[in-house]
C-alpha cells in the first residue's frame, strides 16, 4: 500500500491533523514555525495562518474557529484573511518549570479538550509534563509524571482514553478507563510496549472498529493495534518521522499523516520529510468532536498582553 503525497509542506514538526467535513479540508500545525495550515481537497488550495505562539494541538470549536493548546495556555483562534489570526486566551497554564509548552491533545467524545505539556529540551528527559483538562474556569491537572505526552485518542464509545509517552526513555502507550460523565481518567494499564515495536509512539487516531493507529516515529511506519493491544498491521510512509495521523476524506476512509523535517541532517534519503501523506487503510474513522467549552476569556494577568 503506497502513501500518496498530499502536500510537500516541509513542516519542521507537522502535528495535530484535523479533518473538517463542512469544508472538506484538512487542518494541521507546524509547531516551531508557529503556523496553522489548511489544505482543501476539492481544488488543492493551501492556506496558512501565523500564530502568536507554538501550538501543540488544535480542535475545532462548536461556535467556529479553533481551540489551540500553545505555550502559555489555551486560546481560541479566529482565522482571518491574509493569514491573520485573532487569538483570545481561554486558560493560562502554570508550568512546572521554564521551557515548556503544550504538545499532543484532542477533545473527548463529549467535546472536552484534554492536552499534555512537555519540556521542550527532550535531552533533559524531565518528567515534568502534565495532562490537563480544559474547564470553563481554567485547567485541571489529570495526570503528572510525563516526559513527552503523545498519542491521545478515545475509543468509539469514549470509555477508553489512550495516551502515550514518546520519549526514548519511556516508549509506552497506556489505556485508561475513562468516565464519560465526569471526563476523568481512572485506572491505567499498559496497552503497548514500544520497546518491542519499530519506532516511538507519536500521534494517533482511532478507527470506527476501535483500532488504534499510531505513528512509529523514527521507523517510517504507522501501526494499527486492535482494542486488545495486539499489533495488527504496519503501513509504510516515505519519511522516517511520521508525527500524527487523522481520518478524513468524504467517507472518512483516508488516513492523513503529518511528518517532521529534522534540521541539520542529510535528507537525501527522505526528501519529502515534513510532508503530509494519505493512506488508504481499508477502514473508516470517526468524525472529530468539536470543542464545547464556553468561550470565556482568561482573567489571568499573564494573558493580558497576548495578541
């Protein structure tokens, strides 16, 4: 099964792909470039917006625009003409140490945003990352002790939360019992030990049958695990660092994959690094829930000067 190049975006770190059926378009971010992309399937039109901070993840909001977990907190983004963005702060984050930002995240089946933070210098291997819930009056800590939180996804019934830590010192995917009424994770169990699987567990998505698709960073593969944690198949992409995947297309039967273009190394063997690819995995995905959090601006003084 060949991966089709959607767009040679040359993203430094392409992440958080989200398909919007209303516009038949894929959206994603390039984290260090502080950029949000949109690619429209009908005509291949590619648009970009500049962001005030690095955004680790985005989710559509039910009232329009996007909710983005960034460096200093969570924002609502209204995309304008000419690449302009109106960013309204919703919640400030109090990081455990300097040099942190949000990374992977998404909404649960009820439209509640969950997102994790990380220390940007991965060489420190610092387990200061946290998993947060966005609530009407701020952020609530759900889980501590993470190095590089990643791979967040929810089972079709919403009762299982998947979360990985992609740092080389961890390389594990966990499954949590998830209370759909309260939005709180419960007991944690090891779902997949990636020390026995090619690549590190990066961004992920769940198909309509409950299969967990996760990018094998450094291995050039996208793996599918069955709901009981069995490795079902691995699909290749023509880059070493696939970053995150998302189902889209008219029938939600295309798996879009973003990737990373590492700086300062020879890319002659992977000239398409940083591109966005499409796979036909033979299964369908699920619509991405829109965020339902009220759009109440943050009262935190650290956000008063945010553009």
